[in-house]
C-alpha cells in the first residue's frame, strides 16, 4: 500500500445532518453530508457561531449552499478560513 493510501484508510468520516435534527425533521440526502469527526463534534447542533475577531454572530458554512473555495483554503497541511464563515 502506498503511504498516502495507507493514511487515507485510517481516516473516518461522520455522516451528519447539515441542519440538526432538533431544528428540522429533514433526513433527506440534501440535508446530509460527510464531516470529519473533529469538525462535527465542534459544530454540534449550531447554525451560527460568534466570530472571535469581530464578536459578531456569523452563519456556519453550509456545504450544499456555499462554495468551499470562497470560504476556505489549504495552507501546507491545514484548512484555513478565508471569511468569517470559514
């Protein structure tokens, strides 16, 4: 096995609701997405968060309605936010 393939086999994802079940009864594919465990556990049922820099309420990224490249970028081995939503 190639090192990258071996590493990829160790990665797990959660199948998660974009809008938490406490906010909607939508279990359709449009409301489901893959999330890394760390991101999923930090998100919880939240739809918004407080931006640490500006202290304002901002929406969390919606993978079905927003463009990933607009809100995030990869720097070396890290995913970095480009906007307050990211």
